[in-house]
C-alpha cells in the first residue's frame, strides 16, 4: 500500500465542480457561532456534491479567514446564500419541494439508521447552534427531525461532526449505493 499524491487523486477544479450535477440536498446552518464549524461544513459539502448551503442568523459568511482555514476554498466551490431568519429559509425550500429535517433530539425523531429517503427526494437539513441546537420555532415548521443515535455520556456531537455523519449517511444511502452521481 502507498499513500496517493494529490496529483494522483484526479480532483476537479472549482469551475468544473460548479458545472457538475449535485445531489438534491441543501444544508441550513442555524446560528452557528464557530467559523471553523462553518468551514468544515463547506468542505464536507464539497466532498459530497451537496447542492447548496444556507447560512442563517448570526452564522458568518465568506469571505472570512476563519471559514477559509477549514474550508480550504470549498467556500468558493459550494453555492451558498445568506438568509437572516432560518424560518424563512425553511419555508422557501419547502415551497420549492424540499422536505426539511432538523438534525435534533426531539420526541418523534427518526433515528438516522432508520431514515430512508428516496434518491429523487429533495432534502434540506437544518443543523443548529453549538449550545442551543436548532431553534424550536424552526423545528415547529420542519417536515421532521433526524437524530443520530448516541450511547456515551455526552448527548451531542460537534455540529461539523454531525454534518459529516448525516451527509455521508444520506449520500451513501441514496447516491453512492445507487452508483450516482
């Protein structure tokens, strides 16, 4: 076994990425305070061909040196937009046919292993603040909630870790296993 060099990875450039078909998944960041978390979500979204990111509330927006520090230019490749109120982002996406799910621990949540979206379902996922999670008024208008099962003494993952787990799981279930894209 030999570690591959960057030149052997056949990565596409930003212009090619922008033209590449994306999976119908949108990320909504609800009042994320850490620019490192925001940058990490951009980087994960680039890796998994996520359609776009909505940055809401006091979530910082590019260009920002601390977002760039973890995004490593993914903030330039992934489409994003700022929406002041997270509820407005949810309602906009629902009007465009997206099913919006809060990633949160709530009664009647769907455990991530049991979440089975169809490959043609348009999905938006709301990830919440590092301390308070997704706002209740946002949860109230979502189509549902997805919970990541956890079995240790802590009751939450870092938001960037949650995004990585959930986005990979959905990508794997809907696209990778179906030889898409």
